[in-house]
């Protein structure tokens, strides 16, 4: 028995299901549209809406691309859980799964998950060599008796919303475009760490977060941001970079919360990026940096009003 079958048996369904499959990195507006369509059709047909996703990115597992993720696995799960599906099934993606042909893959879904139909995006494909595209699935659906619904892509400013387009926008610091495609601000979450103890002396204490190398981060630079401590929201300025003014240090995220005082080391901080303000600069001295941060804060206050 294949690992895929073993995992599907663990998630075996006792109700008829309508299924969508994908990585859903970002859970962006295109994904949200597809999921809403799945939920709508499932309701109309009295089926369980069921989303199948993979723990690991197929491109990474297959060594095709050093792909950076928009959301960590935990954040993707959180975003998917908020979509109100009946079921979310998280599968392993292994080279072995990549070798299963589309017909067998569909067969397992019919047998173990009682799939009555599949809802996919127009560029979707499953099975070995991505042979199970929308056309192939339609052909199979007549033989194996399930429905296929192909949802058209969401287009924003003449561009199809996609994880690739969001990663590209983030690479250039365009968090505004990332927001348009995600339907929410791009964010990072982490535990506040100690830094070099300079911030307070500068007049701008910063909460430091380490940056996981596997994420599709916004370009280095300064951003108007919103910071969330527990559920409380603060206006903030954030710098992604390595503080060249003080010699190149570790690449990290530094956040100064406006109108806040307190020790937050060890606490979880969520940082939403609202607008790019400027690139990181190697200043001649700390005074020059301090003056610039004051200007950054004025601009951020204006943006975050
Ligand atoms: C809004 C903002 C903008 C910043 N811009 C720069 C910059 O352009 N160049 C730089 O070297 N460091 C920049 N920094 C980082 C500071 O150098 C850093 O916060 C300070 O040295 C405190 O470091 P510490 O938290 O390790 O004590 C910026 C920090 C903030 C909060
Ligand atoms: N407005 C604020 N924004 C961010 N951190 C703050 C703020 N006020 C106080 N802090 C605290 O100050 C700490 C940062 O102090 P700082 O002097 O920059 O040193 P370091 O970054 O080396 O720890 C943060 O971890 C947090 O506990």
C-alpha cells in the first residue's frame, strides 16, 4: 500500500465529499474564491466541503525550486481554518506520491474519501508529471463517475492572483500589491528576542524577531506597520535588515511600537506590513539614524491614521 493510501485511510470519510486539492500557500484571494465556490457547491449538493493540502511544497520536495513560502505551515493552517470548510486534510508530499498516476490518485479519493466531485483552479494538475489537469480530470470523470468544476482565476490590476506574483511583489518590497492579492496585510509572527541593547539609547527601543530562511520575506527596508501583542493593536515602524550603520549584523526584523512602553521580550508579536517607506541605509552615525527614524515615524503615523 502506498503512503498516500495509508494517510487517506487515516482520514477516511463517512460522508460524501466535494474536494479541492492544493498547497494554498498564502491562502490568497484566488484561493479564497476557489474555497468559497467549493463551499457553495457542497452546500447545494449536501456534501462535505473537504480541502486536501500538503505539509511540504511539491516543488521543494521534487528539488525543482528553492521555493520560499508566503506562510509557514502553522500560519497556513490558521488561515485555512478561518475559511469555514467542513474538513481540512493535511497530507505528506513525498517523491513517492509524486509518482502516483492521476487515475490511481483519483481512485483513492473516490474509495477513501467518498469523493463525489472535485473543484479546481484552471491551472491545477495532479498525479505523475502533472498529467491530471482539468481536461484529463474531465475525461476521467465520465469513466469514474465524479463531477469536475473548474473555477476561473481572480484577476487584480490585469494580473492573475497567484502565490508566485505575491512572492515577486514581496521581493521588491511592494507590500501594497501583496495586500491586494492576499486580501489582508502580509504578516510575520515570532517571539521577541534580545538585540544589541542600542534601541533604548537611540530613543527607539525595538522588538527584535529572527527571520526564518524558508519564508518569502519583503525586501530589506523600513515599513509602516501594525503590531499585535496578544490581541492589542499598535501602530509601528519596522525595519528588515542587518543594521549596516553598526556593522553588518544578523538579518532580522526590528519593530518599534509607537506610543508603547514595556518589556515584551519573550512575548509573541504579530507584525503586519502596511507600506514600504524606504530602503535600509548605512548612516554616518547613530544621530543621523535617529533623525531619520523620527521622519519614518511621522510618515508611518500619517499612513496608519
Ligand atoms: C524604523 C526603523 C528604521 C531603521 N532604519 C535603519 C537603517 O536605515 N539603517 C540601519 O543601519 N539600521 C536601521 N534600523 C535598525 C537600528 O539600527 C536598530 O533598531 C538599532 O540599532 C537597535 O538595535 P538593537 O535592537 O539590536 O538594540 C532601523 C530601525 C527602525 C525601528
Ligand atoms: N515602544 C517599544 N517598541 C518595541 N519595544 C519596546 C518598546 N518599549 C519598550 N520596549 C522593550 O524594549 C526592548 C528593546 O530594547 P532595545 O534597547 O532596543 O534593546 P534590544 O533590542 O537589544 O533588546 C524590547 O524587547 C521591548 O521589551
